[in-house]
C-alpha cells in the first residue's frame, strides 16, 4: 500500500461501450478517493461514447483516431494498420507529455496503442478484463502487463496465472445502496405498489429480439397481474410506445433509457437482461432473479460465456436469443410464480458479487507505482 502523499499521474485507456467506460470511471473515482492529489488522464477513441461520458464524470480525455478491425471482409480493414501506427505515435506523444506513473487498460479500441506504447517505454501497465472470455486486445497486451484484474474465475486459459487478480468488475456506487428504496422507486416510475415488477434491460440502444419478446408477452403478463418497467433503447422506443398505446395496456411502462438504475433495480422482482459484463456485475450485487438473453452480435459470443458462468452456478437462467420471442413469456411466468426458485437464484447470484472491486483494483495499481 502507498503511504507517500504526492501527485500520482495515472492514464486510463479504452472504451467504446458502457461496459468498458463505466468500470474505468469507477476505477478513477476509487483511485482519487484514496489519492486525491493525483492527476488522471483518460485516452479514448475519437467519436466513441467515452469522449462524452468521461468529461461528464469530471475527468480529462484525449482521443485517438482508431477503430476496430472488421471481422468480415471489408475495405475498411485496408486502413486499419495505418490507424494503429498513427495511434501508437500519438499515444507516445501523450505519454511523453503526461509522464504517467502507471497506465491502466480497460479494453476497447484505444487501449491497445496506449498500453503498447507504455510497455515499450517501461511504464508499468495493468489490464482490467471485464468478460469471462478475454478480448483480443487484452490477450495481446497481457504478455508485458504487470497485472491482470479479472471478473471471472478460470481466466488462466487466457493470461499468465501468476499475474491474475480476481477483483470483479467495478460498478456505479449507487448500485451498492438499494436498501429501503423500493417504495420510492415504484413512485418514481409510476408503478402499482400491489403488482410484481418485471424489469427489462436491452442496453442503451436497445435489443430488437428482447423488445419483440416483451411485445409478444406483455398482454398475458398484465393479465397475470405483473407490470413491466421496460428500457426499450432509443432505436425502438417510439415503435414500442406506440404498440403499447394501441394495446390499451395500463401496466406496461416503456422507457427510452433508464438513468436511475438503482431505483429500477430496487423496484424489480425479476430482471430480463442482456449479459454484457457491466450488466452481469451489477445484477450480481442486486441479488434479484435474472433471465439472461445474451446478444449474439458480440465478439467470440462472450455474452453467452458470461451468462453460462452464472447458469452453471445456479445463479441465473439463460434463454438463447433465437428462442426468446417464442419462449420468454412462458419461462418468465413459470419463474415468477416459483418463489422458492426466485429466492434461490437471488441468493446464489449474490455469492458471485464482488462489492469492493474498484478498491481491489486500486490496491493492485498501488503495487506497481514506482
């Protein structure tokens, strides 16, 4: 543990999705809580959501002109080597100016050039891998990283075992404090206090399959006495709101995006969600029964692997994306009515929670500060 008080300089790189950005911000917040004299600089990819979300969280960020390698044949791949080379050169300039004591990579486009450049300059690097199936960038960087912080057991198949730290994924601090919020949550969303609440999460942009599955089942769910708090995502909100309006249903509540996630979790009796790393980690702390519907449109099918870890531990149920429209309605009804199964799932998922993930990652970082 560091005892000296001085201005530590930390670079945190990566992003592209909330699953990378929010853990990165949580790490930064935990570091600043422990070492308030420090300076933190984020490095992201130009045009990606980190360029907005990081400044909103109060941190400086610089952008690289970098994009991912297309997994299908594409002319865009012809420019990929040049973007990587230019990004490495720009990363070297950032490192020269900022002179960090440590660089942290959370995955995503910008993480590769920054950590590669840092490793070449002898700057200690720490990797944070959110998923149960390691991303390509982190696998390449792990060889020269001082430490790898992971959220799932069994990651020795991707990384050197002696450098792995099982820390979990950092989550937003408000998720850790749900006790006593249920009544206020139901009031905030205009929910009926006598009906069970089904929380539907498909990500900020939305998930077509999940939305269609809910639309197919919502009349029966309302008839059975349930109500639905439904994050449709911005691409589908107008369509789903119109379909609910046509149906005349009074207890189906579509939302484009839910900002008060602590209240949404507090209100929920059961959750239906994609299985991205951030969602899985948050739901572990929430301790509610969950049905995961992994997205099929992700690298290495990593959402299915995330969900399967929890299913194997008796901590969640999983429904393949291709079966969701036909089966979600009946599966959810069976689970909601089985109170013993719901309690067991909630208890089991709590056993996989890592409440102090950000602080544990900070402790790892401290070990490598020169």
